[in-house]
């Protein structure tokens, strides 16, 4: 990629998350250009392609092989990720892959092997690392502002229950929801060596019948001895609840929820605030855009990946350990090199 040229990106998958990524790349990332999209559902792909004035490929293989694509964004269903990573690695194309890399740890290990062997630029799509508030907490840990980290607290609660059909294929709460929080814990406090999780079905019995849980608490012990406590709920009636706090020997840093806007009205009945945002795309709009900026800069200039393939593997390892811990009722040790 020569200096001054834009990174030409082909996007695989234009479902809800893929459409959002396509819009961002096409309209909000100065260093990138959306050139092609593909989806197994042809009509949505053609509709997105027409609206954004790009080509619609007939297959993922066609998109990856195209000489009009420098890098591949993988936003398709999780069970297709490894296949597309294999295609990109063989073609020498850079990849930005949505989380999780796979619900299968064996496939995740294979993805790591492919990326390492091919040397392609690779970034995992853990967008919350690029949220300005969460990133500022990370910086307060890294620059020593709060001293040695002792405790991390993460609350992640969704405003609406997901469809039951989705739950049946999602890999479960730890894999599809808490995986963001496992990554955030590592981002703030480093590798994980022990996992203890408890959870249950407290909101909707149908979730249990689908083989999942809707409420969980996970305690992570990090290699540096610090501890992270994560609470997850599938339903917070008051909005999308996303909070991060790091506590250290010299102070604390926290990133709070976002509201629709920050006007307060005070009268004789009290003070009223705006409700919390209710949709993850709205809450993390800045993070998604900044994630693509970071990927574009990484491919253009090299250096360490902002979120490496190893960073993509570790939360899957932790998610599997959390599920095992909940089944056993005991902590599960994790290889620090993987966690």
C-alpha cells in the first residue's frame, strides 16, 4: 500500500453488524475505501452494494481474490470466520475479524496458526477497546496514574433479550456476550490465570430451555495477582448498562454509561436525567469508527496489531473456562500464555 492511497476493503457479511461496518468504512474512515461486499443472502448484499456504490461479489472467495480488495473485513456468522481467514491468509490479504474468532477453540488455534504462518496483518474486532472512556481507563493504568492495579469491575447488561433462535447458536452468554468483558479485563489488567463463574436463569425460563443462562458473575485472577469481577445480565430494563472501573494503589479510573444527552431538569419534584442509550451501535458508535481508523493505520504503517490474533484467542479460552467453572462449581486454571 503506497503512501497517500486509501486501503481498499472488501466486507464479508452484511447482516445487522456488517451493514454498520459497511457504512462506517464507506463514509467515516478517511484512510479506507469500501470496494466490495458479499453475503450468503444475495439480496441484502446487492441492496447494500447499490446504496454504497460498490460491487457485490458472488462468493467470499471472489471477494478475497479480487485485485480491488487490499483487506478483508469479516462480519459474517461466527461459523464462517475460519474459512474466510484461510482464504485471506492464502491470498496475503490483511484481515479485520469480528469477535469471536470462532466458538470452537480448535478453530481459534487454527486461525492463530494461519495468521502466524502467513504473516498477514490481522486485527480482532473488540471494538470496546476503542471507546474513548474505556481507553482512558486503560491509559490511567498504563501510565501509572492509579498505581498498581488491584481490582477491576465491569458491568455489562443488555437492554433487551436476544431472540431465542440466536441463543441456540450463539455459543452461550460467556461466548457471545461476556467475551467483550473478558477482553476488556485483559486490556486493563493483563493475562488471566484463573476463572471462577456462577450463573443462572433468572429472567426467562425459555433461555434455560435453549441451553443458556441470562445472569452471571465471573471472577478472573490475573497473572499480576489483581482480580476482576464481571457481572452480566441479558435484561436491564433501564437501558444499555456499560461500566468499567479500575482501582489501584494510588487511585481509581472509571468509564460510565452514556445517555441520550446530558440535559438535567430540576424542579420541585426533583432532578430528571435522560435515559441510557438502548442500542449497542449507538453506545459504541465512536468506538467502531475509531476501530477502523486503527486498523487502517496498522495496515498502512505496520507495527504491533492493535488487537492481535492472540488477543482474539484469549477471551475464547476464558469463555470456555467460565462455562466449565460454572458446570463444576469450582475455579478453573488457565494457561497464562493463552489467557
